[in-house]
C-alpha cells in the first residue's frame, strides 16, 4: 500500500516532504486530507501548508481560505493561536476583509494581544507568503510595507508582546527568502535595505521571544545577509556571535549542523577580509562536520550553500 493512503497523518507527512519540489502533488495530498482525522497537535502544520502550498505556490487563496475554515471547525472550541493567524491570513489574501477582521479579533482574544498587534501580524504573515513569488521591486515594496508597523519607534511593539514569536518567524522567513534571490535581484537598492531590516527585526524579536537556538540562528541569518550584500565585516561579526552562542550553550553537540553552516559563512567573510588563516580553519571545521552528517538532505543543502558562496567569491575576485 502506498504510504500516502495510510491515513491523514501519513498524507500530511507526504505533503510536507514534497511540497517544495512537487507543489502540485502536495496540493493534491492536502485536498484529500480530512483535518478531523488529524491529532490536534498536527493542525498547525496543516494550516501552514494550506497557505504555503495552495495559496503561495498554487495561487488558490480562495480554496486555502475555505480549507482553513474547515480546519478551524476540526480544532474544537479553543483552536491554537496559530490557526487563527493562518486563517486570517488566508482570508485577507483571498480578498475577504470582513472575515479577515473577524479572525484577527479572534487571534487577539486567543493571545491577549492588542487588536492592532493581531492585524499587524496577519499583514506580515500575508507578506511572508507573497514576497517569494514577486519580482525584485515588488518584493521590496511588499516587504517595506509589512515592516512599516514594526520599526523601533512603533509604540505597540516597543514592549514584549504575546505575538513576538509570530513576528520573529515571519521576519525570519521573509529574510531567508530574500537572501536566496539571484545576485541581480540583490543589486536592487530597496531590496537590499529591506533584506537587512528584515534580518535585524527577526533577531530583535527572537531575542524577546526565543531561546538560545533561536538567537544563534538569527545571528547566522544576519551573517548570511552580510555575505549576500558583500558586507564582510558585519558577516564575520554575526557569524562569530552565532558560534559564541553555540560554544556557551550546546553542551551535548546537538547543534553541530548549525555550526557547520555558520562556519561556511564565517570562512567566506574571512576570505573577503583577507583573513586567510582564519578562513582556512573555519572552512576545515565546516567540512569536517559536514562529512559526518550521514543525511542526503543535509549533504545536498551543505553542497548547495558551499557552491553559492564559491560563486560569490568568484564574482568578487573578478570585480577586484
């Protein structure tokens, strides 16, 4: 029997595994899944995939909105806050403002956040899904609009907020999608600004809402951004901060994969700064750890990032 026919949890697992490479297949799996047959703790993952696959990748926001409503019904009397957020985002993206407003109010009630904070987070969630599919200028404008409510002087976000973790995750995802864009996209002046702002805000909110692993990964993201924007001193500084957090907290070597990827960014920044001995040591550490992954997905991810950084270095050498 095909594993995808083993029940709702197996179908969700299969959709999760293939959604990036085969979005249409993932969409078919999601369409055949009854949320009432899932454990409650799997519903947030389904809510995300409905928006990510049906909405973002397939452009079927109306369908995503309908399926989010069915998911909320399956969640019972007290849906998790994340379900309200994803449902409100789908309604807003589907052009259902009254329903989006109602769901934003439910999100505020569920979390104790101010109504305006809930609306800001839902707008940011919609931007998270839209930005990856937009051309550079539109992606930059969409990101800038989403960031507008979150700047340092915004009163509602100056103090810790029940929705800080949601903001941090959205900012992290937006910055991660922007930093992976082609080199020519990253030459767009506004896109460069909003990329740096998104990564900075992701770290600001993770420092309020996350644990040390979130803090370390936020610093790693900023190192990636620094390298993507040819800001080697900043990239090295952020990479060293991330490594220091691992050194101070990772007593059982659980984050060795993170260390390998951070050392790649560290090595690239050091080469750009002509700190060749430091670059060689960082690269050797990254390669040594990667050789122990024993996982095809991680091996491929590491190889792709190493190749991308090598291409950046080659461009810099030609420009120099």
